[in-house]
């Protein structure tokens, strides 16, 4: 019978939130925003892939600007024009070219002097200085031209140096438990970061919704009707599990759409006239089943741990404004350990990573990340889960006592001394 009553609360919370128009809107907006994140950068890059008109303003004594111009001509993005001037007339000519930039006759002009060869100093003035692609292209070619000029002045053939300058293709392969995997360093980082995002957003957003749901029912006096037929613990457990199921359901929908969107990004980008060359484009790494299992276990335990805290906050608050203030300590208890969990990526087997995966406040985020990048001993995993379960039971016991008294209390928010009295006497 008690489980049946809890199930009734779970079903009510789930259906009430799933049928809410804001749930439907946010569920749709998730894939839409992800689609924009995939399409807009590629669309903007394709629209900005036109030719950049640049004047190479040469104020050197050896016509070094011609070498720079030849280099820039090899770039499909650049359409350079050579213009020589003396160092005395440099600023007056630069002012004239600035006027052409204002008239949109050219995009900008590159100033090279003898200091470019000796000290590596060059200057670009233009309307496209915010284009990191254009700036990196010009910087690279000016640097190459300056290097070639220095070699020539020392009697060294630049082509010999260019042939000897080998491009290193660095490949990373993840080793877990002494076994080589097919995961690269980039895929491991993406997987761990994805886990961090999922856990951080769902625990923070849906945990806070539990507190909001309690305050909403208190303000509408619905809680008094529910409390007459249900025990406070049944209300607490049903509300936490119901809201958690909504969060898991929504995240699952987003994950399915994200997978389809990323797998079919070439087709989708093709509809906008954007061609993905070869195997280009972003690819999600394959997620091992054990990582999914660990992620789910810690999601459930972490959500239950923090949601009971948020429910207690909602029970001791009489309005939305009080609830937002009272939940700040709980948010800090979650946000700070979640931020520290990024240290797991740099040294997954270090002391900090081990401590973060054992401390219950950080374990829900830290352990899935650590599991995704390293071979965690099963003993440590079991100990982490045990500590998290025991902590959740203790926090639930405290939160249930606060909830039992707080759901029927209105008016002034209780002081810490009153909360201790609630816990002892409830």
C-alpha cells in the first residue's frame, strides 16, 4: 500500500509536467538550438569564404613586400595587391588606404617594414580584423616570407629548409586498464565533457524544480489535501522520483535527436548548400555500455541526493523569492564540486580525482567523468557507490523530517535553530 501511494504521486508529478506546455516547448527547443549550433557556424563560414582584398604596403628597403604578396596569392581566400612606399611617406599612404577601406574598395592593408624581417613586427589595418581565419592566414604567410628572407640573407636555400620541415601528425590512443582502446584523446575528452554537461544541467535544473513544485503546492494549499491522505515521506519520495523521471525522459529525447542530427549533419548541411568534405564534420564518440551504466547509476543517486535537499528547501519556504534565496547554499554545494571535477580530466588517477569520486557531493559528476577516461578499480567504484547511498539515506532522513514539519508551515522562514528542533522532534 505505501508503495502504491508513492506510485500515485510519481505518476501525478510525471504526467502533470509532461503535459505542461513549457515542457513541450523546451523539449522542442533543445534539438532546435542544437541544430542551430551545428548549422549556423558552418553557414557563417561558408558565407564568409569569399575573397579578401588586401593591399601589401611595402616600406622595406629590399622590396620584401613582393615576397609577402606572392605568398598571399597562394591562398584562395586572399587577393593581394602590392604597393611600395618610402618609410617617410608611410603614414600618409596608410591614411589614403584607410579611406579606401571606409569606401569598401578594399578590406584592409598589411604594413611590412624592415622591422618585419629583423624583429618579426608587422601591422594590419582593416575592417575584417575580427576574422580569425583571415588574420591567421596573413600571420602565417608573413612569418613564412620573413623566414625565407632571413635564410636567403644567410646564404641558405629556403626550399631545403621547407623540405626538411616535416609536419608532425600526432595521434592519441587511450589505454584503460593496460589495454589499448580505439578511443582517441579527443573522443575521450568529448565523452567526459558530454557526461559533465548532462549531469550538471539535469541535476541543477530538475533538482531546483523539486523545490519549486513544493512551494507551488504550499502556496495553492494543495499540499494540505495531499498531506491528509499521504505520509510526508511518501510525498517527498514520489515528488523526487517523479520530477527525476521527467528530467531523464527529456534528456533521453534530446540525446536521440542529437544523435540523429550529428550522424546526418552532412545531409542537413547539404540542404543549406554547405558541403562537408570527406569525413569532415563533428562525430560523437562511441559510448561503451559500462560508461552508460555508470552514468545512469550516478545520475539516479546524485539526483536523489540533491533533490531531497531542494525539497527540504521548498518545504521551509513560503514563496518563490524565499525559495530562490534558500536554495543558494544547496547550489553552491553542487556547483563548486562540479567545477572541481574538471580536474579529473588532467589526472584521472591522481589524488584529487580519487577524492572527488569518493566525496558524495562531487561523486555524481566526478565518477562518470573519471570512468570515461581511465580504468577505475571496481573496489573504488563500489566504495564510491556505497558512500553515496549511505549519504543519500542520511540526507533523506534529515530532509524528510524538515519536510514533515515544513510543508504545513507558513510565514517566516525558519532559523537554523528551528530547523534543528524540527529534525529532533519530527
